[in-house]
């Protein structure tokens, strides 16, 4: 059983002992801390909540709702919804915050409370630390009976979210209709099964093959949208003669695409393709995290614009995007952030922009993919004993490659012409994660292995 408290919320496995997994007591404790934190910031006691379809969601939602009512809050429950839909609803409802009940791409035994501020954006590290302190000290006081909060259900927000997407100038419904796409979707039996068919119909896509669209929360495969988890669906796309396949994770903030022949478009390239379309029409700056593909930088510079890298984590990407006034950004895991709508990863707006792009491109999705730089990312890790000083190891590696361009805002990223290696320490275990990228798989692997060998040499010297 696992329970992880972080600056962005609390997540864990359902069942087990208090403080060791995501039990009802832990859920109530953390919801109490969040409500208390909000109440200290503002007199506006209104919170939006929504959840994905996993089986524990209704229980978690009931506990969170009752706790917030006990603290005097008005709770607006979107029910089965998506992470970006809740993010859109918070400012629309003039709420002081929001909670998304989802463990995102984690397996079915997991759930989580993901916490938003009044802008519908994830809370900052500073706010998260304050909230964790309130939870640990159990520093909360509940309302008397005459000051209890209230509850109302609102299941209209997916439709409202879609209306906002359709209103975006770069979403070209007529071009999409004219292409008459035949699209397959895999919604992993979660809330995407509600949202995506509605979205595609609104975009004028009449031929939709729906796979795993019943929102039962019983995931038919590992819900993380990686190629190894999508073999069956990829075969369906190829065999069904679809123009493309669309895959989302349980809370619909990550978008993966499948080519017409069943091959993966590449999760790193979702953002690249959408950015290409956005920049062609509205030139401006871009941003992604340090572990995302260099292809976004290449596409950005093609338009004479500037790319900036942020520390890993959505909240860090959003901060960097605001600093640089970026017109598009996100993460290489298929997370598209389009500020013209809102500052959050949003697979739904990603779908609308991508289909507009593909429709105007006029050729196949695989041909579109061939137009982008072809980089390969190698993902590795090296396990260390708990007593080792990871910061010291990273500093030694940084010094060894001091003549190379280095970024050290989040671990150490070393650039080698158009290749790079990024080393980060885990926040929860004695592990250094090592991501490398190059224009060939062999070179990416070689770079990772070279850095791993360097780390081993540092460890040998220490001994």
C-alpha cells in the first residue's frame, strides 16, 4: 500500500492502514487541510470538484464533499468529468479553488486529490508546503450547524468546455468536416468516453470508432497512453482503415495519437505538431520541460521564435510560459497547454487543434509526422543506496562537463550539439533518472550509458 503527499496533492492506493495508503481518514484529513488553507486566503468559500471514472471515485468524492460542507463551503460537483474541464470551471464559477479526484495514468487501485487555485491552475510549491503543514498539525476547525456549506450538481461543464474550444479562432470546424475523417478513440473506460464522442461530433467528425468508452473505471489495459499499452488499439486502427487513432488517459489531460497504419505518432510529438500549427498562425514563444524533446525547440526556431525550458512538472511549465508569454507549451508526455483557452494540460483542445492542423495539411497523419525532426529519447535510471549524497553526485557530473552548455534548474541537463542528457534525482527514492535524446536511438542509448558509467566512477572514487 502506498500514500504519497506532495505539493500538488495527495495520492495513494485504496485500502490498508491509515497513513500508509489512501484511506477515508487520510482523504478527510487532506480535504480538511485544503479547505482550511483556502478559508485563510479568501472569504469566497466555493469549490468545484470533479472525478474520473475509477471505482473508488464515488467514495472519495462523497468524503471530500462532506468535509468541505463541514468547513462551510459551497461545493459544485461536476460528477464524471475531466481534469481540464474542472480547470475551466473554477474561474467560470468564480470559485476559490477546485479538486480533481483522479490518479491520472495510475492503475485502478490508485486515486488522488489534485488541487487547484482560484485560477483553475495547480497550486504552487509554496502553497502546497503550507497545506501539508496544516494537514500534519491537524490545524482545522469545522463550522457550526448554522454555517454548514451546501452542495449542487452541475453536469453541463463538458458541454461548456467544448463550446469554449469551438470558439477558438484556430479551431477550424469546416476544414475538419470537409476532410470527413474516420477516427478511432480509446478512452480507457473513463470520463473521456463521455467527453471525446461529444467533442468529435461537435467538430464534425461523423465516423468515430469507439473503443473502451464505457465510463466504468475498469481499465482494459494499463491506462498510461504508451505504445506498449496500446498494441490492441493500434491493430484496430490499422485493420479498421481509420485515418488516425486518438488515445487519452483516465482524466483526459494527456493525448496520444496513432497513425493510419497503426504505428505510434509518438507522445513527444503531440505537442510538437500542435505547436507547429499554432505558430504558423500566431507566432510566439514556446516552452516545455527539460525532459521533453528538442523537436519543439527546432519547430519554434523555424518560425523565428524563442523556446524556453522549465523544470519538470506542469506547474513549472505554466510558470515559465507566463514568464515568456508563450503562445503554446506543455510536456512531452502528450500534455498540450494552450493559454488562449486556459493554463492546463488539455487533451480536448489538443484534439481540436491537431485535427484542424491535419485537415489543412491535406495528407495522412504519418506523412505529417515525417515532416518533423526525428529524435529518439532513452529513459533510464540508476539506483543508489539511501546514504549516498545525490546532490554531490550531480555536482560532480556537472563539473566534468563544464565546457558543455548546462542547465541546472532541475537536476543537470547537459547539451551535446543537438543531443542532450538530463539527470534528475527522485523526490521519493534514492534514484537518479537519466533521460537522453539524439537523432538516433543508438546515440541516445550511448549517451545514457556514458553518463551512467561516469556516475559509477564517482561512486568508486567516493568509496
